[in-house]
């Protein structure tokens, strides 16, 4: 495995071998699920490449994390297993560790940020783990887990900066290349970097010509900043809807592997994440969490044409309230929902006039609020707020243009 060179202070990456990944592959037989590639004509058209989805959201615990977690825990000594393990996680690593511990008969304690979606907390509890909610982000939970580790002599299972964990995640690359031998590039989400480290290392060893592209949220780009500065950077804070990758500081192992094996790191906005989630749900009927769709969100930003591109959907543990919110925001972002307000004279027929314009433009009204008490002007004393279903941004602009031709004063709400 990789080890520290005490003289040079560098990571000797030659000690992480393809054999480590192949060993993990054998270990995971009957534990993790082989997730088959899904060709996406929709996302292919979005970026002029041939796009395939690797749906790790269909994994046994709803995310890829089971691979690395199980590969790590199964290798613990009997004494270490008796001590019990502790982990910090925004959710998916927690479930991976809890699931592995349940199968192996090991006591597990998981520290999760207070902001962790309830679905992830409950799913982790269901595997028998003890849950501690602490802090506002992963790094807060990490610090608390280390405190508890020292207090109770637990074995800490790192979510990304661990060599056995990295090797376990690398099994994904083996599956991709076996299923799609002529794959040109793989796009992978980045949080702490464990997933992309394993995939990049294994993929480059199996097929050096493969391009590995990492995708981070604009509000949590710790790895991109670190690679740019050529040293590990600690962000002052993170701000993204992709809670699963909201990491302030990347790992030391992962940083060096990514620096050497990952070709490019791109960033995406929260709105681009929401758009990608909407398309995945609508066109493929697949549910993913916000962090899971980062590669799909990044497709429009890659500089390639007609390349066989695999996008890793890293997880699907998302609660229904969040799904509803993300779908609505995604619809707005893609010009599928348009809401406007207009002040009308309180006379018969005014509402009908607005309705006729929208009908003419084939804008389907899905919500209407006709309120006489929102304005003070005695001559313009009715405010109408209308939400319509549209066919994209061009359609929205046509509606706005047509309404502006009238004497009505239109205000766009969203």
C-alpha cells in the first residue's frame, strides 16, 4: 500500500498497486452490487458526446461508499474489531460503515453533521450503528469523531483518506472498463477525493489513455484550489446544496493521487446541479442526491466531442422534501416554470384578457393568485400572480414579450 517516505515527506504511490484493487474486487464479491452502465441519449445530446451513466445510486446502501468501507473493515485485526469502529460522514460513508459492521459483527459509532438529511440518519440507524449528530459540516463531525476515538479507543474509519478505502473505490474503474472497453473519459464527483483517487489510479493503470475529470461544486472546491496551489488548502467555509461533497479540506493521500492521475477538475453551480438532477429524474427515472449528479452537471463544460464518456452517479440517498424542492428549482432554471405578477384594474374581464394571452402562447397555468388586498392604488387595486408551465427559456421570453405589448405592468417573480 501507499506509505509515507520519512525522509522525503512524500507519498510513495508505487506501493498502491493494481493488485490492491483486484484484491478489493474479490473481497467485495457478494457484498457490493455490480452496477451496469446505462447509455443516455439525453445527456449525450446535451454535450455532443456519447454519455453513459454508472448508477452507483443503485448500490446496496444507495451509494458507492460500501466498496471502500467494507474493504477497510474486513481487513481489521480481531483486536481492532473488538474495540469497535468510529467514522465521520455526511451520510453515505456512514451507511457503508454501518452495513459492513453489521455483516462483520463489529460495533459502529457514526458522527454525522446536524445538517445531514434525515433519510441518511435513519438508514444508518437501521444497520445498527450508534449515531452522534455534531457540527454543521463534515469537518466538524470529523473533529468530534477523532475526539471520541481517543476517548473510547475506537478504530477510526476515514471516509476518503485511507488506502484500503481508496482501493475499494477503485473497483468501480474495473467494472467500467470491463463494460465499455473503448471508454475515453470518466467524470467523477469530488468531495474529499477518495472516490476519484481510486477510480483514477485503477483506470490509468488499466488504460493509460483514459481521461479522468473531477467535478466539484463552486461552493466547495477544496481539491481544485489545492491542486492549483500545489498544496493542501483548507477552505474557510463551504456553501453548496451538494452536502455529500461539502468538504473544507481534502485528504493528503487523495491530494497526491489526484494531482498525479486526474487530468482536469471543473466546478459547477448549484443551479447546474439542480438542472442535472431534474433531467436525470425526468428522462431516466433515476433518483440521485445532489452530490451524485455533479458529473452530469459538468457535461456542458468539457471540451470534447463524440467521446465515450462515463458519468458516475455516486449516490441516491435524498429525502422526498429535498427532491421536491430541487425539481421545482430545476424547472425554473431550465425555463420550464415561469411566475410573474401584474397589477390589474378591478373591473370585469381583466383576468380573462391575461388568460387569453397565455392560452394563445400555449402556456399552461398551474397556479393563480388573484388578490385584491395587496395594492393600495384605488385604480389598480388587484394583484394577480400567475405561475405557468413553459417549454424552455425561449418560450418564457415570448410570453414576456407578448405581455409587455399590453398596458399591463409585468414583474417577473422567478
